[in-house]
């Protein structure tokens, strides 16, 4: 049977790039992705052609990557056609193929209309660490960063409530073990070398108690982490 495509989902600055890069090491085809960036020395592993598609959908509903929609988003026929145009290039990739763009986390309804067999794997990160990373990269204040973090992770949990998929804590001490275990479940070669993880930077790691505004959400994410 043809392997299903795989989406790496999760909040910005929450380890999705690392997870996508590690899965690429283990056999996931990502296609033409960004391999170097100022705030991510190994690149964000995203196909830039998805960005305008996702941004257009978000803009239409009065949202943005840093102001995620609170409710599921219904895609228009034109928006789905635009996504299909990008996905046409993926037919030539070795299987299984996958993609990563945090925006997709809050826009998955449209993706599932086009790819009903899409499989998911999520990445989570302590809210203070993710918000701190946004402060360093974008200059956002803490409350804004936490609000964005909450919006994306509520969307992740909404999907986790409807289907089974692994969620990996970026700061887990046994991160590599968890990634390899999840990769095996996804049909990848978990025994391959995983050089992407080597030298990975995590400047915002913290064990602090999360703010009360997101404490319950973080506790629930920890409960489902693989």
C-alpha cells in the first residue's frame, strides 16, 4: 500500500524544524526546503511555496501566523486549488513524503480535504521557551508569545482528540529515542543515523513553572507526549 504523507505540526519555535530534519534523516522526503536561516542554522525545513497559500487563507479569515484563528477554518475552492498546485510537485518525490509549516497546524481542515489519509506528528515545547524564542527573533512581549503558543497548541490538541498521533517534547532528555520510536510507527527507517540532531541549538530551554494562563494547556500536552 502506498505510504501516506506525513505532516509535522506544532507551534512556531517549538522544535518542528528539528523534528522534520530528524525525520528527513530517517527517510522522510521533504522536497525543496529551506536549509539555512538566520535564526535556524540548519534551516526551518519548510517549502516556501506553502507560505503564501497558508498566509492567504489566514488573511481571509482575519488571522495571521502570529494571530492564529480560534476556530477551524474552511478553505475556499480556490485556496484548495492553490495548495494542490504546490502538491503536484510532490508526486515526483520518493515515498513517503512529508512537509512542515507551523501554519498548517491551524489550517489542517483544508489539508485533510485534499489528503484524507494524511498522518500527523506533533512537536511541543515549554510555553516560556517558545515565547522566549519569539521574543529573541521577533521582539514580541511575553504575553503575546504565550497567546500565540496557546492558539497553536489548542489546535494541535483538537486534532489529537480526533485521531491518534505521536507528540514529542522538544526538551525531552530522551528526545532521540522518542523520535526514532515515532519514526518506526510512521514506517520510516528508525535505525539510520540522525545527524540533524547533532549540534542542535536550544537557547531557551527552561524547567520553570508555566504561567497560570497556560499551565493547564501545558499539562495536557505533557500528558499526551510520546
